[in-house]
C-alpha cells in the first residue's frame, strides 16, 4: 500500500465491532489532524485498507467473523504497509502475544492500548514525531 504523500494528511482506520469505540478513536485522530475512518465490519477491512491506504490501523482483537490472527494474516497477504495499533480489553499479555504473532507475519505493530482507552496516551501516540516520520 502507498505511503503518505505531501498532498494528504495522515490516515487512520479504526476497526472495532463496537461502533462507538471506533468512532471515539476517529474523533481523537481527527483532532490530531488525521483523515480518520471507522468500520465495525471485520469482513470488509481488507477492501477498506486497499481503498484508503491508512497510515495507521487501530484494530480491536476481539471481533466477530474474523479473529485477530485471521485478520492479521489477511493484512499480511495484502501487504499492508502501515502501522497497527492493537486495542483490546484483554490483559496486556494477550495484547503482547497478538503483537508478536502479527510481527511474525511481517506486520508493523508498534502500539498497544488496553480498553478503556487512555485518550491522552492515544493523542500522544498519534502526534508523536515517530509516527509522523514513518508515514
């Protein structure tokens, strides 16, 4: 997938079966200057990722229809080049295990956040120079 050009702001795609949670992430991202999109349909994520070329994808790991590893496998097969933020109410061990599995597939998963989200931490991550330089 394409990298960011100077012509557009960074893009974020929030994927969460709880539409309200996805929309919260979108609102925070928009306030940080992103173009942000949300979906609660895990089956359409690959097509959305291809269409939007998000720089960051926020993924809930507990989704119906496609589990986290299945979705990560599909993203790896689609050669998703953006960064992934894993978001979940699971404990940190589960988040780290999911992160390790995704990275073994070749995905870039530098960020983890437990629910309920810490919006200050999310804003800090989205506005960090590290994220902006990588996009």
